[in-house]
C-alpha cells in the first residue's frame, strides 16, 4: 500500500470534488474509460475523489455526459512540490534525497513479530530465525523466507509448521507447535488398583479383577481396591490387568498462611528515552535498573508499514522488602483469594459436597482453614512385578 502511495506522489495526483448531475453514472463512465479513481466518497450527491494528472484531464468528458461539475480541491505530489519550490534548490534537493532514502529503506525489514507459539519463547524463535538471516535491518526475499521456514521446522523439534508473511517493512512469523501423541493405554501388564487417598467408598465399577473393598468401607492411601490375581475354578491363579472406577468421599483441607508476608517499598524509579534511527539505538541518559523493567516502543507508521524511526522508552524500578504485619481485613482478603484458588483446583477433578471455613488467632495473626468433602476417583493402577527364578534341574 505504501509503495502505491509513493508512486502516486512521485507522479503527482489531484484531489477533486464533483457535484450536481448523476454521481453513479459519472463513476461508471470513469471506470469504462479506464480513468483511475480512489478515496471515493459520496455524501448527499456531492462526490469527492482522487485521480492522476492525466486522469483529471480526461475526466471532464465523463462529467459532461453525467451532468456533473468538477473542481480541483488540492494538487499533491513531487511535480507540484518542485513547481512550488523551484527557486529553493536546497529544499528540492533535500526532499529528493529523502524520497530516495525512504524508497530504499522501505525495501528492508524493520520489525519482526511471532504468532502461534504457546510453549516456545518468542525470543527463542526470533534467535533461531536470525541464524537463518531473518533479522531486523535485512533485505529479505521470498526465497529466503521459504528456506528459513523449512529449516525452522527441521531444527526446532517442537515446531510442526512455520511460515513468514510480509506486510510492508514488518515480518510476521507464524508457527504451529507439535501436539504430543496421547499416551497409549497398555493393558498387557498385570496390575492392581490401589487407593491414592484416604476416603469412604461410594461406588465400585469393576472392569477386570476381583473387588477387595466394599461400598461404605473406609480405605486409606495404598489400600488394595481391585486385585489383579485372578482365581480359577480349578484352584489355579493367574495375573491379569485389573481395572475399574472407584469413587469415594474424600476429606480436603487447605490452611492459608497469612503470617509471613513481605512488603515492598519503592527505592529507585527512572526512565530513559532512546532514538531508534534506521536500526541504530541512540540512548539519552543513564541506564535504568532492571529489577523491574518494562519497555515501550513508539514507531512511525504508514498504513501497514512500520518505519525505522521512533522512540524507545525504558522504565526501571528497584524495591526494598521487609516483613510486615497485615491488618485483619487484609488477612481476610488473602485467605479468601487463596481458598478460591484451592477450590478452583479441586473442581478440576472432584465434586465438592460440603465445605466450611474456620479461623483462629495465633501468635502470628489469623490462621484460616478450608475444609471440604469431595466425591472423586481414588483408584490408581499399580503394576504387579513378578520375580523370575531359574529352576536348577
């Protein structure tokens, strides 16, 4: 888009308005006669648009046939600029040099971003692509982008797909990470099913094996729930892969510790601005502390094109910490938040039946305890290991 605007500016164009008559017929006639129009706006029958110098010379016939009257609003472009400043040679030369430099620099990449990564760090991906020649300040061809994408998929184990899209002077690296294959269920090994937590058995659904627990019985962590030793009518035994679903009522407890907290006091705060000029960073002022560091970039833009000129602002701060006493109100808030996080974790794997919160005062402050009774699966597979013996004849 920027290149098109630059070409129009170099050759010159005219902004005009047209009124009265039939605007739709006027636009159709211009299209039929291959007269380029852009930035077209039609408000209440009053038309405004832009066209080339030659286009404006040919537009009058279309206006006459459609009953429209046209008027020049503004003349834009290098040819009009030179005409206006023909006596100021320095300005003309300077402007021409700027246009040339700007045109050359628009062919280079001045910003690179990464999208689609979840576990892979953006900096890691940018570093890898930099090794392939994809970096800020470089002129990059489509072939280079294609080769870099293919190399990245080969070299970076977690990537399944990568591509690079260019928007003006901005490159967008799109990636897709590999999805781990689901773990295969191996039912060939002999197993028992044991309790992974203490609880009261609510239901038993035996798929394979012999039940060693009953509904209503209390079990402790590690107790045998389903045996993988199968007994046969002839009195013989064999090992099988026991499996099933056992639900139990399990008691949960979470204690919120609000007695040991650090308070942070701001000791140093500063910021530094730097001029980013065509890939070169020129800082003004001392380096900011990086204990707590943030960065803000502000670059010039033209449509989808990011220009290599802007301001980088760095913010830094340092804090001192010390143990502090919390008010009862603050302790309540912290406990409430901590218990909310705990409940959120519980809901991922159990159904909370009852819950309660108690508070007691200690020498350190308030102590909050969260109690709950949850219905959940407590069975877990435990492989049966058979010791091999060598019989000596």
